[in-house]
C-alpha cells in the first residue's frame, strides 16, 4: 500500500513539474521526480523503438573498422 502511494506521489509531482512553463527553474522537490520520470519514460520509449527495428546511428567510430585498414 505504501509503495503504491509513493509511486502515485512521484507521478503526481512529475506531472506538476511537467506542467511548469519554466522547467529550468523548478525547485528540487519538483525537479527530481520530473526528471526521474522523464528519463525513464524516454529510456523505455527507446527500448521499444529498438525492438521494433527503428534504430538510427547518430555518430560513427573515430577508429577505422576491420574493413577500412
């Protein structure tokens, strides 16, 4: 029961933080839950996209590969 209440409070504070127009100036008690939930949400979203095959290489290696030597 306490875990569910804690999770609900975390999501409520994250929602309040997400509705703020000045996210760079949030107080710590709103910023921590907001960024925690946001980072985890985008991590899950990225995993789902990777499993669907929607990957994109954003940089190339600085070292030459086996075929480029």
